[in-house]
C-alpha cells in the first residue's frame, strides 16, 4: 500500500500546481434552457416544476436566467412555490433583475432559491477542472446547475429534459477514493479514470472546503476532508465546535470524526433527507433576506431575527435558538457565519430554522476577530460578548435572560471541552493550542462596559 503523505508533504504538493486536469465534454445546455424538478413535501418522486431560460440580458457581467413555472405543475394539487417571496406560484416569466416586493429584494442574475441548488466555490472548482480542464475556468450558471448531480442539497434537481426525470446518478466510490480525488483536484492534477467515477459525489454540495456527498445504508452524509492548503487542524476544530454546540443544546447536525487511510474525515449527517426518498426544501439565509452577494456584507443577526419574527413557525423559540447560535459562534470564534451558513426549511408556506452547520473556528493569531454577520443592528461585528448582550432585545430576551444564557454557554464550553476533544480525535498538543485561541479567546470578554 502506498503510504499516505503527511499534512506538510501534501501542502508542499499544493504549491506545485499543474493545472491541466482531464477534460470532459461540457454538460449540454440545450438552447440555454434547463428544467427544474421538485420533490414536493413528503413525496418520494420529483415532478417537473418549471424551466430556467438563459437570456441575452446581463446583470453584473453574468447572463440573466429567468424562471417560469410549468403549466402542468401549476395545475397539480401538491404544487408549492419554490419560495413565495421570490417565485410566487403563478404563471408567467420571473425576471430576477426585476424582483417583486415587498419586502424589497436585490436584483440578481438568477433567482436566489435556484442559485441555492448550484455548487459554490468547491463544486465549481471540481466542475471547472473536469469540464474545462482548468480549476480557474468560469462556466455558465446553467452549466453549474446542470452538472451538480441529482443528490444535491435541498429538494430540487436540474436536468436537460422536461419529458421524464432522468437522474444523473453518482457511481459508487469509497471514502478513500473520494479523498484521493479531492487532493488531486486541490493540487490541480488530473484525476485518473478509476477515481473520476466518483466526481458527482463532489459537486452537489456548496461551500468552499473539499467535501463529498455519501449514502451509507439509510444515512445520507456530507464527508468533509482536511484541506491540504491548511497547516492548522481546521477540521478537528470544526468537529470540536459542532460537538460542543450539541452539548450547549443547540439544534445542530450530528457529526463524527472517522479515520480514513491515515487522515481524519468529518462525517456530517444531512438534515435535508428526512426519510428514504423524500427531500426537504431549503433556502439559505441569503435567499431569505433577499441580498445579492456583495450587499450581504451589510447583513446582521438582528435582521435575520426580524425575518424569524415575521415568517417563521415558533418565532419565540427560534429567536432564542438563533441568539444562542450567535453567542456560541462568538465563544468558538466562528467568524465565517455568512448568510450561506444559515438556512431554513421551506415547505411552500412556512419557514423553520434548519439545524446549525459549518460551525468552524476561524484561524487567528491573536485576539481581534470580526464576524461576517453583524451582531448588533447597527452592524458592529467584533467577536465580543458585550455586543451580544447589547443585541439581546432584538431576540426578545431581557438583560437577565441574555446574561444567564451566555453564562450557560461559556460554562458548558469550559466543562465539556476536553471530553469533546477526545470524541473529535484531537491530539494533546492541538487541544492545548486551540484553547484560549479558537475556543474562548480572551478577546470575547474584552470591551465589556
Ligand atoms: N448537515 C447538512 N445537511 C444538509 N445540508 C448541509 C449540511 N451541512 C451543510 N449543508 C449545506 O452544504 C453547504 C456547504 O456546507 P458547509 O457550509 O459545511 O461547507 P464549507 O465548505 O465549510 O463552507 P464555507 O465555504 O462556508 O466554509 C451549506 O452551505 C449548506 O447548504
Ligand atoms: Mg459553509
């Protein structure tokens, strides 16, 4: 057996980039059209919901893609809108550059609830190397949507034909084969044929880190792999944060760290596959708030709280849960808490917060850290608990309730840290280094009045 290269050797290989990956024919996008299939709530089979048309118009230097519900879908008793604030259930063409309101939404090149079914940085990188032969290539949104595979996150699929649903099934691949394929893609090397059969596992899930979708018996999983670009034990820190979140009482995706051929891989239980064959519709918080990517830099947790108050089931409990997640993100330095790292289930009528995911402490040398999502309504984002205290009223909590909640979270993190490090297979040196740096960095207590 070939020995597995260590983290350092793999990082060195990353810098010897040879960007001539194998080429595949681009996925055909017939006449700039793609067909959207939806698993209605509780259904085991998808139905044709509508079509996406790539137009000659441009928005932000990107072709504009419109959406139209199919007449046959509108006549179905189980028809639901893909997301009512954006694509209400009615006939006609939806132009994303002319969003309807209220509430007001940013003009986009494609409806945000459709963009949620498309790959992000990691999946795009895989497709760029496989389709165009270069990780840095840029393909059309329609190509990404069509090539993402049929087990993608949420309850949509996108295909080239409206007549019958034909899934692009992923071929079987072992976890080790997927890890190897990811490493080759990260260093810009060609993926050999025997590993390429697993490529579809890599493209149906968003985010920037290397990962794959897996099915193991009844379990649908996301496998997150250690990136060879990172010297720090980022995946272990994420495992510790996710397990601590569960101990704190946050509703969070279950995770397990497993050794695979000398590396640790983080298995995350998918929450969008409730039972065999059925799928949960999901929208990112970016879609919920109606922001474009650039403008989303101004978004805040209190704005998310407003949407919860206005449109979610169980708003009081959800506000408390959201507040707890915000406090916890401060305690574990998860500053990458952007709007694609929060999501809601959508059943055509109501919204419900999904379990938390991607709670990943950010790299930091010293103290200061800023969150992607503002903590206070006026956009202050320093990773400090006094800002969370100042924002408590936006979550319907009084000062005493907020103080008790923060005290409970910090105590749990302190008490359970070692136990959770054991569970996450963290070495003694790494757990010592992460405490006070990633976890409960003294900066979280600075600036208290
Ligand atoms: N347990 C889960 N069940 C269903 N969908 C999930 C789950 N975890 C993550 N997702 C979806 O997969 C996407 C990517 O996952 P994740 O955010 O963990 O990846 P990442 O590469 O670490 O992201 P980032 O680019 O934010 O660092 C999320 O945006 C979300 O849509
Ligand atoms: Mg993410």
